[in-house]
C-alpha cells in the first residue's frame, strides 16, 4: 500500500472542504453540529472543554480524515461514540451518499441521548446503539473509534466486526507503537500506521484482514 501524502489544508474549514470534497450543505451541517456540541458540553463531558475552540481541526478534521483512507466505505461502525467523533462527522459527510449508514455505538445513556438528538436534528444517516460493541452483530465496511480504549481492549470490542470483513481505522496518538506491542501479546493482526491529517502527533491505525486471539 502506498503512503498517503496529505495536501496543504490551507485555512479551515474552506481548505478542508477541498481536501475531503464535502459539499456546502455538509459544511453547514457540521457547523450546526459544532453549535450543538458547545451547548451540550456545558451540561455533560462530551469532549475536553479546551478543545471546543479548535472544533474544526481537533474534532471535524480529525474525524473526517477517515474518509481520505476509506473513500469507498459507506457502512461504518463507531465504537464508543461519546460526543459523536468521528461518527456524527462521518454521518454529516456521507448523508448524500446512497446507502450510507453510520452505527454509533455507546453504552452511556446520556451520551446516547445527545447522539440521537444531534442525528435527528441534522437528519443524518446514523443509528444509535446503546450497547457494548462486542454484543452487537453488524455487517459494516469500516469500524472506527477515537479515545475509546487501549488497542488490546479495543480489538476485543471490535473483533466481531473486523472478523466479519470490516476494515479497522482507529484514531490514535503518538504512542500507538507501544499499544501495538502490548496488543500483540493477546492478538494476531496486520496493521499499517498512517500520519494524521489533523495533528502531527496523531496516527491513523489501519487493521485489515481481521483479528485473531492468540492460542
């Protein structure tokens, strides 16, 4: 697989629009999502308060870059959706794509309520599951997560989805190699680590071909 060279993003959100290829309508949806996030974050801890002012790069770009790595995927699962990143952003960008569906998986009820309200208000192709990922049987093309769990635990949550043929694209930090080393004690998998478009310290961890527990 050839390496991805991120283009110059320019000023956000305009420069990002040309990078990912979103529509004016999608940009408007994401702006409204940001407004809902600010309002809800004052009542519950959806994202770090200090990150809200960097909404476009820290949350939108960080989430939307996944479409750069999986441009053909239409059916996604987002494990531990929390405040909706990356799931709601993917839903906003995929809304006009025929057959698109984003499964938002979250076990905390009040966060599920926020996800449902935001998805319904923006008419996104999202389905919220108040459940743990390992209990669900979903057929998806890509599975993702951000700030959900260390990789060894995350692979346990995602194993059923990955074994079913989904491609894993997980947003991780600069210590991802340490997480990979720990996860290899329990799991067999093939990975590729890509640079993040949103933060030079971030990584996109791709898992292809499923995961298997070590005997």
